[in-house]
């Protein structure tokens, strides 16, 4: 079984399925197919044995943050940019509108698969729209704005999970500018990225080598310093966590495990504020 970069969405779903309780994702198992565990084991051997559980912590973080936002009682709209095969709207019990944007091949497969899961009675009914979009494209951003305009009075939560790693700094600025434009004060941005110092670690070098050698990907792998989020105009940083810290809280990793030994991602909660430019 060969694997490509888009197939990593299946591998990450396999991570979550292997640890349903920890990842807060009982529906990830629907994406598991024969041969995936081989790639999970191969990555653990060649890159990091802890990546599986840390990815589950990332999903846990986003799930809990969305659940917290739903508890406020507002009409909530979640815009998930680069959604992959995430299953948040089905795992959450509260009512919200979800719009998921991703590349055409991901959206086509997910739309068909979700319909099949629903027909078999394997998923609850949720208000989810799947949009084919390049989130760095002005044309596609305008399409998303038109869709969002149909939901006046909704408080927005925008999720960007596992995307910035594959974008260059200019593209990241384009996406942030788009978020800034469509968000109102008190709307929330949830995002995740590797911290800048991670790029100098041996495990990060193993990761990029794996992508290049096994996935034939020669993209730009971007890390971002904490100050990137601290200094974002029009946003206030509410809290920060990390996948390693979450795993430590649940005693899922050795107590003496150092941060530079793992692919630790930082998770950020930012609230849109009013600025003079607005």
C-alpha cells in the first residue's frame, strides 16, 4: 500500500480511532481501512513513537474548546479551514452550523463517505456543509464570504488545524487577513502550529525527511514563534496549551520525556478584538 500526503488524513484518523476516549472521537474508526496501521507503525519507528498520542491530544484540545464555545448558548457557526477527515460536529452534542473547507479531492471523498455513513445510520444528523476551496485564494475566500453572509447573528469560531505547517509565511498572512476580515469582536480563532525552536530538533528533521522520502513531498515546513500569535493585530491571545502538556496531564507519556524529543504542537485560542482599523 503506497501512501501520499493527502492520505495522511487517513493515518491521523487511525491515530484517533486507536485512542477514542483520549481523542474524544468515537467516529474516527469510520475512516480506518486496511493497511493504515502499517503506516502508523512505520512512522512511529522512523520518526516518533509519541506522535500518535500527541495527535489525539490535538483533537482533544479542539473538541473541548468547541464544546466550551457551545456552552455559551450563542448561535454558533464553526468554519473549519483545512478540515481533512475531522469529525467534530458529529462528536459534539450541541447545535451549531459547520462549514468545512478543503481541497477538491478531500471534499469529494468526504462528502461521499459522510453520505454513506449517514445512510447506514452510523452518524447523527448535523448541519454541515463541505466546500471545495483553496483557503489562500482570493476567489475562494470570496465564495466563503458569500456563504457566511447567509448566517447573520451567528458567533463564529474559526479552526485552522494542521494547516500552517504546509504554508509559507506569506500564505499564512493571507489566511490570517481573511480571518480578520470575516470575524467580529468576540469571535474566536483556534489554531495550532509547531513552535519555532522545534525546527532545530532531531525529531523534526526526521519528520521532514520522512515527508520527503516516503511521501515525496518537498514543500515548505513552517514553524511559528509564540510572538507571532502574541502580536497579531486585531486579536487577543486568550490561552495557549500544547499537545505534550495535555498528554502529561493524563499521564500518557513518560514523566521525564523532554519537549525536544517529540513533535510538540502548540494550540492557541485567540479572540477577535475591535481595532482602530475596523
